[in-house]
C-alpha cells in the first residue's frame, strides 16, 4: 500500500469532506468566516472582564450577539458545532454563559436556572404543539412523540436527536427552517424562539431523560409542578446538604420514598421533590426544625418514626440534620433537580480514597493477597511457582526456569519502554507500578480459559493469548499470559512477544482507565519495533482488514463495543501502525505520552498531530479501502 504524507492525507480528507464523498459536512469555513470567528473569540474572552466589573447586562449582550453570529457561520459553512474549525467558540460561549448565570444568582439572591429539563421544560412544549400529528392515533412519518421511547426510536426520516449537537439534530432543523412546507408544527405558526431555545439547550446538555420510566406519557411528565423556594447558602453554614445530608438520606430513605408511588406521596429523589413535600403538604419549613414534619418523624418527635425499617440515624447524622435545619435548610448543589444519588460517593471514589491512603507495605500486601486470589479462582487445585523481583510478582504453573525467563524479559521490556518514552527509572524500592505488577503465566490454554470464565466472566476466544488489567487506583495491576512457546507463527505469538505486548499495555495504562483498541494497538505496535520480522505481528494488518470490511464511518470505527477483544488487537495495531508511518517516531512517542496522561485518544491526536480522531479515522478507513 502506498502511503501519502501525513499533511497530504489531512488535505485529502478535507477535500473528501468538501465534495461529500465521505463527508461529515458539505462546506468549509471560509477565510473571511475564520477571521470573523477570531474577532468573536476576542469579544467572548472580554466577557470575563465584564463579569469581574459586575457589568452583567453588557456581558449578556456580548454573548447574545456572539451566539447569533456563530449560529449564522455554522449554518452558512454547514459544519457541526463540534468542528475544530470553530476554534472552540461554542464551548467558550457556554462556559461564559455559566459564569454569567452564577453572577446573576449571587446578585439576585435566587437560583438562576441552568439548562433545561426534559420533564419540566421540553415535555410541556411537545404536548402543546406536537402530539396532534405525532400522537398515538396516527403518528405521521412514523414518529410517535407520546413518550420518550418514541423519541429514541425516531421516525422514517431517521434519528430525531444528536445528543450534544442541537444544530445537527433533525428536530431543531425542522423547527427552525424558513420553508413552511418542512417546518414543524405543520400548517401552524413557528414555535416561539424561547421554546426552540429550550429544546436546543436540552439537546446541548446531552438530551438526557429525567422522568423515571421512558414509557411514561409526556402528558403525565408535563403536569405543572409546584413552585418552591430553594434556600441558598449564605457562606456561614457548618453543614453541607450535598456532603452531610444527602448521603445518609440515600441510604436510609430512598427505599420507601422513590419510584412512581413513593410512600405518603413524598419523593426524596431530588432536593426539589423534598421541598415540594408529599400528600400532607410540605415536610420542610426552612429554619423551623420542630414544625417540619421531616424532622419530627426522623427526630422521634412524632410517630411513626422514620425510617420505617430497623435502620436509624447515627448520632452524627442526627446532629448534622439539626444543624442543617437551624441553618435554614440551604441547598449547596448546582441543580435542585439533580438526583440525591449523584452526591453519594461512588464505589470508584471510595476505592480511590482507600488505596490512596495505603502505605507501600499495605498495597504490596494487598497485591500478594489479590494474586493468590486470582490464581485460586482460576486453577484452585493446581500448584504454582512464585518469583518476586524489584518490579514484578510472577506466578505460574510453568517450570522455575521458565518463570525466570519471563522475569528477565519483563525487566528488559520495562527498561526499553522507559528509554523509549523518556521516563526516569524509579528509585530503588519504588516499582513502576505501586505495589508491583503481577504476571500470571498459564502453561495450558485450559488455565487461561478458566481465568477468563472465573475471574472475568468472559467466554474466551482462541485468538486471545492474555490480557492486561490495570485499574485506575491500582487496586488491580496484573497481566495474564498463556505460555505460547518460543516461536511465533502467523496465528500465535511467542511467549516473549505475548509478554512484551501486554506489559506495554499495562505500562501505558498504569494510572488510568483506557481505550481498549488504542491501548492494544500501542502494545502490539511497540512490540513490533522490537522484532519487525515476527510472523504473528506481520499478519495483523491482514487480519484487521478483514475485520474492517463492514465498517463504513469513523463513528462506527470508534464506537464502544464495535470490536470483540480478539479483534481490538489487530484493528488497533493497524491504526497505530498507520499513524506511525504517516508521521515520525518522535510524533508517535509524543502521542503515546499524551495518551498515557489523558487516556483519551482524541485529545492525544489533537495535541500531537493537529487533527481530531474522527478525521484520522476517516483517513485510515480510506487507506484500508484503497489497499484492498
């Protein structure tokens, strides 16, 4: 396959996009529009100064004007809001809007509504204007908008929404077009601009559904909600609702006070619901502890005492509840409609806190205990050998000398990676992976199969020869290898190649979550630099080409779950190899370094190549297609 230079390939992609061959847009931002964007960006940046001077009306005027001009450019150039040609202006305007909202909130003493809710804001608009044509009776164009399930399904024209991109969403196009033949609602006046803005804002936020069941009728979601005052912080509070109150309420109260039929009509799923109250009315009277039903029931002043289960408030919970009432029941979150569960530390957060506090000795002990657990889960009745070095904890049912060879190869590969990426070797007693990296070696495929079934709950493919598992907080840090022998074939790597591949993956992802396909590609390609003649690695591009036959777009290429684990390797290898051959070794190293820091391939691509991942993906697929 004959490759073009990287810059020429980028130009080729731009031309393809322009004429629409594999386009994501039909036109380009002109030089004049680019200059206009630069001027707009300068204006928006100045908003920060206006906010600092409390000139809120002027700031809002600048943002309104910039938004209108940007919208005109996007429509004229026919580019998506996410296009890098817009210089990040949509995101910049959004961030300044948020800052303006916060300033207004402080100035007015009332919460300024940020964003839009589907249930509270979008559903009422649709019920009033759209269900006559898109209801249950005879939904035109196959589009039934009576519930959110219908929104997700779309109609004969395709998907209705592109979450995060309102100007790319069909519903916005049909609401805003000037052609009365296509504008919705059909045969009626155009929707008021503020209604369209509300829907667009909701889509911009991600088009998330917030109404319980997606099958609930919009007419039910759109029922008017009582307006409640949300007490705001004064800055003198000693108790935080989000940190001190919400977590124990989630634990003790939501079992009865959530869902479609909460006990006593009282939903405690959000702060707003809590302030609305239940069948008997408000349960919180801000600042009036002993007059508030919620406190009377939880504090034991009235029966039946809550929670209704055997669980009770801890002393610390009770004391915080008292202070929270006495300080006015203020809400210190961003959105009163946010679920209380969003304020509860996730299992990941708790794991991060636990492992960050561990000493070197404690995490080393954890690693050894975890290694034994992994082996017992995989092959409980098979004896294993153990070898510990400065960097690795090696365990396997192979012979001692075989494990020693794996140890030597692992040390060599680690040193090679550190040299390649410019990393300073860790000080003595400080391994590259906190607690060391475990290397599990299985003599037979049966052992690897049992590992995947027992530990990972996965049906393992015969084309998988191991894997690396490095969790964000290093609660797990290990690689698993099948002893595949000393010689690679076109369908199987040698044990040394297998080790190099998965050790590289573990090194690249040793501090964060990862993109499987990109990480697999880096592992295999870096391994190929060590031995360019390896038959297994040389066969990967052909394997990738067969896996890519049905992939038409960059969106499909990078879609989560598009490729099985056994296919992610060949495809990832082909992509990284393609990137490396269009650039230089120095650029490849910078890409790996950037990816290792962010674990985001798109960010890494932009940082080192000046191109986004979608553009690269289109170029890659085009090259694969032309080589067939």
